[in-house]
C-alpha cells in the first residue's frame, strides 16, 4: 500500500491524539506503522486493537502494554 510507505497512519494517530482526544485506536494495517503506533499508544496509555502481523516485536507486552489483538479468519 502506498500509504504504508508514507506513514500517514502515524500522522493520523498523532492528530487524533492531540486534536481529537482519541480514547482507543483500531488498526493500522501496515507492519511498520503498527510498531510505531503501538509504541505511541503505550506511551499515551491508550488501547489499540489490531490484527497482529507476525512481527515478533509485538509480543513484547512491556513495550506494547495497551495492545489487544484479534485474529482474522
């Protein structure tokens, strides 16, 4: 996806946090953005619900302590 290369999801997450006072995040669909937004969500202490990409870093519950995952079937 072109948007994954531009990190527009990270920009949107920051905008929603600072301007919209987001209380939960859903997604993103891109692996690199998931790592970044997952860390931001933890820093902001806001839950994030996402499907896991298989990246082993996401299993670190201390780093991604607000991450909840769903399985796609």
